């Protein structure tokens, strides 16, 4: 008798789990899970992090869909849209790329500032640094605001 009760409980949990997944899917969210290797799975897509610190998205066969993603939020948003059967969001991806370029420029300018002794060069580098920082924040804000919208749904 106990065995039947356990089966009934597992069946109820499974039905409830499927119902919850459907409800989130209707809202435009594919619930993530973690695989054996610790990677995040969203539908048929896996988000991984490479040795250089970039994120990538692979399908179930291991085929690389997108690589060199700077922000985890971008990888999550892109994977969720792909899992919903939508096209790759090129605007989101371009904002992530521009974020990465601006972050790289910002890093280079900060390094150059520490080595520079020339006042005119320092002024030029500070202006460039401010511009790069502003660009980075603009692209980051776009990505984070989209991510926050997704979080609010859940």
C-alpha cells in the first residue's frame, strides 16, 4: 500500500510541475535548470562559460549557437528567446558586443592613464574614458532592463 502512495505523490508532483512550466511558458519564460556539469539549461539550449570568461550558447547536440557573450544576463535572455522558438535577438546581441568593446576601451584607457605623465594626454585619456564608460553603461542598461522585465514575469 505504501508503494502506491509514493507513486501517487510522485505523479501529483509531476503533474504540478508540468502545469507550472506551462504557465511560465505562456508568460514567455522557459524555466532554467542545471545539468550534471553545472551549466544552465534553458529548454534545448545550454549556457556555458569559457576559459576567457565569455559565455556561449550551445544546442543539445553541442553545436555552438552564439559565443563570446559578455554578460550572463544576455546569455539568459538569448537562450530564453531561442527556447521559445524565436529568432536570435540581434539587437540584444549587438548591445552585448558594444558593451564588450566599450569595456575593453575603458580598460585600455585606464591603463594608459596610469602610465601617462603628459597633462594634455591625461586630459585626452580622461575624455575618452568618460565616453567609453558612458557607452558601456548605456549598453549595459539596455541589457539589464530587458533582464529585469524577464525577472518581473517570473
